[in-house]
C-alpha cells in the first residue's frame, strides 16, 4: 500500500482515471480513506509504502478506481442527462491509498512499477460516488462443486447507477448482480469480471426490491 494525498487545491471532480502496471503486479485499487465518522483520515504519512498491508485496518476506505489489466482507464459519463459531466469528487488534501497486489512465485526478489493518473474537470460537474457492498463472512463447505451466497441491499432513494461490477477471488465460478430478478451483471471469470454500463438520462434506478448480488463458489479442497 502506498499512501498519498490529493493536492490542496479543490475540491476536484475527477473525470478520468488512467493506470499502468508491470508484471508481476496482478491488480491495483485506489481508495480515499476516512474514519468511522466519514471524516478524512490519514492512515500513514504521505509517501509511505507498506508491504503486506490490510486495506481497512485503520478506518474506512471509499473505493475510487480499480484495474486488473496492464493498461486500463475509467472515463466517467460526460452527460448526467442534463448536459453536465459526472465527476468523482476529491476534497483538498484528501488522504489516498493505492493498494497494489504483487504475486512472486520465484525465490528471487522482483521489481515492478505502477503509474496512476487522475484527470480533473475544469467546470461544473454532478457528483458521483461508489456504492460498495462487501461480504467478508463467506464459508464454503469442503468438496462442493457449487455453493451460492446471496444478499440483497437497500439502495438510497433517487440514486441512479451508470456502472456495475463485482469482485470475487479464485474459488468463485460465477458472480451476478440482479434487480428484482433481472440480471444486470453475470460473470464467470473472477480475474476479469464483467462490467455493465448504463447511458443517460435514465442510467439505472434500482427498483424498491433493492440490489441483489450472488456469488457461486467451487471448493475442491478438503477444508472449508
């Protein structure tokens, strides 16, 4: 984990994230960090690099961007339905955390590099932010070919979604997001999850049934 800060100017509305990473880096994730009252929290001084960090050990992180490919970018919609672009708002001096996952199967040390760029809007924007739900209490029985975990989450009233995806790990064989039984995302590749995008002006307003996600796992081992 590399700890940093946004510039002291702002607030800024980010319109595009761009990243690059070299082998053997598997993925990177960018968080804005907060305390349990959602006030900006600097977990460690800017410029600190920590090996073996735990992403939520010191407070709460707001997911901003993630990349699994060597070269990737996320461009936010340029129209909120009324001609105003969407912007991911970053406050002046906001503490940031860049989590980089590197896998080294060899017995020798490796050197790798990651680069992250954020492009800010110069005018008015409509704020957009991440809605993230996480289940860290999944127990998969030993020796099963398919074990499914499902949960439904309430969605804040009036919120519309322009992008949906999932994140699982290597025992997952399928993950999906549904709205009242309507599949919106279905992916069978945990390593490169599917992404659904929705266009203005409607984007996707979830029904009163809420957001339902399900993850199906296979466990070929003899342990849960």
